[in-house]
C-alpha cells in the first residue's frame, strides 16, 4: 500500500468512526435505531481491522507475516461473531446461546494475538519463552486481583455453571494477556519501529477495558451500553490503523533490552499475593489456589530463563573477545594464547610445534578495485578454504587484514604437508560477487623441534620472516632459515614496500629520514572524519587522522609509515604534532562559529609518558580550548608496559576534563581487559564487527551485546566503519548512538569541516544526499 492510499484510508476510517460514535452518543432516531446502528458499526469496525490486518500480511515477510496471519484470523473471528450476534438478535428472535459459538469467535482474537506476539522475530539472545512467561505472570496476577476484587462476587450473585464461569473468566484473562504481550512488544521494539505495536497495544487496552465493562453489565443481564460499543469501535479502529502503520522488520530484531522489561511484569504480583492471601485466610478458594500455584511456577521459570539469557550474553561477549567476527576464525589473542600454551607444553613433553603465517598476494588490489564488501566476502571464503585444507585439531586464526596464521602441534614434515595442501587449495579461483578471482598465498613456516629453546614470539617471528621471504620470491611457501634474518634487517614494511617499489636497505633509510624531516618540519597533514549522531545525522565531533603527502610516493596513509615511526622512536614527536595541529584546527573552527569536539589517536608509548597530561593541558591552554573538547583514543593492540602508570596518566587526563575512548574495541582480548583496567568514557566498536551485522546474526548479536555492555557501564558507544544505510539503521535500532564511516563521510580537510559544519549549513555531504528515511 502506498503512503498516500494509507493516509486516505485512515482519514476515511476516522470520518466513519466519528459519524458512528456521534450517532451512538447522541442517540439519534431513538433506541431501536441506535441499537441497529451500533451493530452495523461493530461489524464495520471489526471488518476494517480485519482488512487492515490482511494488508499487513501482504506488507510483511517471514515470521512477521505469520504473526499477521494469526492476527487476521483472530480479527475475522471477531467479524464472524459480530455478524452472528446480529443474526441471533434480529432473526432468531433470541440472544445467542452463551457460552457458545459467538464466544468462541470473540475469544479467538486474544488467543491468536498471543500466538502472533510469540512469532515476533526478536531472535538472538532473547528467548520467546521469556515473553510467554512475562505474559503468563502478568495475566495470572491480574486474574487473581480481578477475582478477589469483583469477579467472585459477580459470579456468586448470578449462580452460573462451571463452563459459563470459565468462558466469562476467559474474556478478561485473554484481554489481559493480549495487552501484556502488546506492551512487552512495544518495550522490546526499536524506537523507529514502535508506532505499529504501540497502536496495537492501545487498541487492545481499549478492548480489554470495555470487555471487562461488558462482562460486568452482562452478568446483570444488561445489553452493552452505547459507551461500551463506542469503546469497542475505537479499539478496533486503532488496531486497524496500527496494522496500516506496519513496517517490515529487519532480519534480526535485536536491541538493547530496556531495564523496565525485567521488572514491569512483577508489578501486579505483590498486589495479587496480598489479596490472594487475604482471600485464602478467609476460607477456601479454588481459583485463587490455582492462580497462586501457577504464579509461583511461572515466576520461578522466568527467573531461570533470565539467568540462562544472562549466561548466554556473557558467553557471547567472552567468545567475542577471542573470535574474528568476519571469518569466525580465532583472532590474534586466541592464537597467541594457544601458541604460548603449545610452547609451554613443549617445555615439558618436547612435542614439536609448527607455525604457518600466510598473507594473500595483492589483496589490496581486490579491495581497491572491487570494494570493501567484496574484499570482506573474499576474506571469508579464504578463511573457509584454509580451514578445509587443514586438520580439525589445528588452530587457524585471522590476525588482521589479509593475514592468517595456523598452529600445528606436529612434526615438521606434517607442517610442510599442510603448507603444500594450502598452496594447492588456492590453485582454484574464488568466486566473489559473481566473478572469478585468483588468489595466491605466501606462506612462511617455522617449527620448534628437539630441545632448542624457542619462545612463542620468536617462533612466530620466524614464520613471519619466512612468509616475507616467500612473498618477495613469489615462492608460494618457504620454511624459516637463519639467513632470512639477515635479509630482514634490510627488509622494509610490506605496505611501504609496495609504495616504494620494494626498496632495499638504502631506500628504507632514506624513507625514514624523509619521515623524520616531515615530522620535524610539520609536513604531515591531518584529515578529519566526522562522528555523527545516528539520531540526528549531525556531526557531533571529528577524529583526526594523519596523512603524509610524500613528494615522491603521493599521499601516504598511516599504514604506510606509522610502524616505521613507532619502531624508530618517532611517535612522541608525531603525537605532539597531531595534538598541536588538531587543537589549532579546532580553535580555527571555533572562531568560525563551529564548536566541534576533536579526537586524536594515541599510541602506547604516550600512555606510559607521565608528562603527557601536562603536554595535553598546555596545548589546550595555548589554543584557548576547554579540555572537554578533546578526546584521546587509545588503541588496544598497543601493549602498555605499565598498567599502573597508564592508568594514572588517563586518570589525570580525565579528571582535567579530557575524554578517553577505547579504539577498535572488540578486535582483541586487550580491549576487554582495558575496560577493567582503565577509566574510559567511550567505546569505539571496531569496524570489522560493524561491516557484517546486516547479514550475519552472530556479528549482530555481538555488536548488540557490546552496545548493551557500554550502556550498562554508562559509556558512549561509537560504531566505526559504517559503510551503508542498512548498517546505520540497524545500529540505531540497537541503541547505538554514534557512528563513523564512509556512509556518512570520509575523512576530509579541516577547511571542509569548517564549511560543512558551519551553523548555516549543518549537515554532512554524503549523508545529506542519501538522507535515510528515519532521519
Ligand atoms: P582508526 O583510529 O581506527 O581510524 C579509522 C580508520 O578507518 C581510518 O583509516 C579511516 O579512514 C578508516 N575508515 C573510516 N571509516 C571507514 C569506513 O567506512 N570503511 C573503511 N573501510 N574504513 C574506514 P586511516 O586514516 O588509514 O587510519 C588507520 C589507523 O591509523 C587509525 O585507525 C589509527 O589507529 C592510526 N592513526 C591514524 N592517525 C593517527 C595519529 O595521528 N596518531 C596515531 N597514533 N595513530 C593514528
Ligand atoms: Ca581512532
Ligand atoms: Ca578504530
């Protein structure tokens, strides 16, 4: 249904409702006519709601559609009963038999609504069972309350049979269950998708209220009053409009669970217990006894289910720390742990340990020419193929980028065999994005045998050296030999080697000299990537990223020169430059009326530098900026040599008002420990987690867990590397507030930030062009 047709339908339905309601309220044409009008209106309203539910069936897919099919069936049950009611009163000259088929039709709605609620695809870590138990808990408690306060008395005066009693009780119980489920669904729905369930809940509440009123009057033999009929009409109308507002749910409807969901179902319980206990003391009451027993069992079961959910959440978060989310293989942390363990074992038993390090040849080419999503898909296939070429007991890990490692606790001959199998496995091309792509591996092998002492780091380094040697020689796989170390002293960093055309030792020294000069003479540049609010799509800050416009090799990125700077003690000077330049730019923006917080990246050596807080604060003072404008991002792969010192550095920064963020959160074990060790304000979720969330439920539930975790700790959560709208929308539904990524904006110059964020024109370039519908 188009938006226009929907709006027209709603307007028409509102008008018709208005006419019917006025007619009933004002009693035009006398009681007989009003009764007839009431009947026609009831049939019309329930038929409207039923047709809207059918429209919702067409608009949805999967489990959501099944839910709407259930609701449609329930609504048609209501229509049928309305028709039967009219038939009996007008043609059969007698009220319909009660309990009877008419009750069956009306009661079909709450039953099917409860079933529909269970079909809502919450998925992930939240169990449908808990929703059932929540509903049961509230319904039982409310029944106990209703029984003690008015139902018992009501049935006492009317002398009804057991079946009649059961049917009469079924109405309020069914209604309460329906309302409870609807409320639980509203609470669990992402903010952008709440309209439809909220309207359904409102409609159901009205039906419940007026059903109860009717049960009350009917017991005394009265026909439904006009007010009750208007209440029903309005309830059905709202349900119909709710159905028209339906929006297709994302594949996984995971989001942060609001705290209220945990305690709200318990609200009526104390009242039920109090009233029930009073009733029991006064004498025997079978319904209350049954309700009490049900209540106890449901509450216990709910507690158990909650515990289980928490356990699963913790397990998922712990697992996340050790898995590479893209390929589902082990990550570097788990690999290092297993390797260390294997080496330790070797110390006792002498068992051989082998490490293979592999790197894809020309992967960057794939990424650059076919795009990152294709690159990611290729990496997943590569992971699968590696796994299929090795034995089940061996550990395969993705270390980052296109680098994989395999731990083989076996003899050198076996390790070599595995390397050969791997080379063979990559002879077949891969199919990604409908094309066939040839991928070659360079593999380095190193083994620890006999009783020579080798540390885990050393063994890994040897395999790494062998891999570079294989790569340079285009040799497929190579085993480590000591002469490779010789080459290594002249070896340069791989990415930089690409840029500098595989330069040897002399060129490397020149490159380092260039870098030194560039830092000293402030030839480096900063670009800024906006961090946006997922709610407003406005920039709420920027992250400074370093670039080096190299006279010979063009614009170099951090990956091209940062390790070189790190290895040669240039980081401190580099950080000083970044700090000063970033604050200078921020001060410039401020002058132009743009109050833009800025974040800089810090690496470990700076964290161990006790002078850092002083440097930062004097830089802030120099540019006349408040500390709150600055965030420092600490990367987790950085090993901090002294946790205590780093903590005191961060503490000092924070207490002066500077914000601290953990960068690349989730990409390794360290980040999890950082949370315990360091005082932080912000978590930046690594982009390797963010990329797959749209199609990968596992990645999605990990991200959701981290967002929950961050909210739990009161930390700001920022998703990195958001590349498309679907990801942005999903993140927002998870309760993640901020994001960065190419979808919103790439890193741009300081000048561009000043322009695009100037008060007159406060939106971002690409997000502006493709402004999501929810903005
Ligand atoms: P980071 O701090 O995680 O920065 C984010 C990186 O992801 C940036 O790469 C950014 O351009 C890139 N990026 C942002 N959005 C997207 C996206 O949607 N898709 C993809 N595929 N990539 C995206 P860049 O500039 O190459 O920086 C790489 C890393 O270098 C940074 O990672 C940071 O760890 C380090 N770095 C950058 N500047 C500095 C600096 O001034 N000082 C220090 N110590 N490290 C820096
Ligand atoms: Ca960063
Ligand atoms: Ca990052």
